C-alpha cells in the first residue's frame, strides 16, 4: 500500500507534468553538487526547473496521466528538467553538457509525446518557440500579402480605366 507521502508526491508530479508539458530527462551520473547548483540556478534564470524524483513515483504519475510509454525513460539516475520551450531547454542543456561533459539524454516529453535521445538532439537544433511562431505567422501572412497586392493592382487598373473614360468623355463633350 503506497504511503501518503508517495501519493502526494505522485499528485504533485502529475500537476507539474500538466502545467509544464515539456521536459527533458537527463542522466546526471557524475554531476557534482556544485555543478548541480550552478545548473539549477541557470535553469531558474530561464524559467526552467530541474528536479530528481524517485523513478517509481515518476512512472506512477506518467501512468496516471495516460503516458505509460514514457515510463521507459526513467531508468537509472534521471533528472527531470522542465520548462515552457522544449527547443530552448534542450539547446541550453546541450551547450551546458558540452562544456561540463556530464549530462546524457535519456529522452523527453514534448507536449505529451514521448521522444527518445535522438529526438532530443533534433529538438535541440530547432529555433526557439517564439522564432517558430514568427515563421508560422510569416508563412500564413505571405499569401495574404500577395492577395492584397493583387487586389491593389486591380483597383489601380480600375481607377485608371475610370479616369481614362472620364477624360475621354470630357474631351468629347
């Protein structure tokens, strides 16, 4: 029978997973306490959070959320790094890990989808969320601006025709 503390911890994890659906899981073997403190501080500056939870409790929380396939990511010493923008988070962790040579990807949860270590590498190469949103808006706006230009051309031509007719009638009459 699970203890009351474990039930509360699972409930907290479910709440955290729902509030921030993007998380990168890293194997933190070899991470020293001082390095962990620096990493946590830098993550906080970016609005992210790193926590270490008991794997069995994380698996229960993910199963409760309907993501039992994510449980396979929780093997060995795994830290959960959660934040709003998965691409920025993965990119930051990749850069920090290159410098410190400690962290390894276990996988990620991105918008409720399970991603393996190779997927995290791919996510780390994506532009930040704001840049992706700007690109999407630009892609949607481009056809509209083309249509607007075409309509303006038609109106200019129509105005030219009306002006020519008016000038012709003035000259004739």
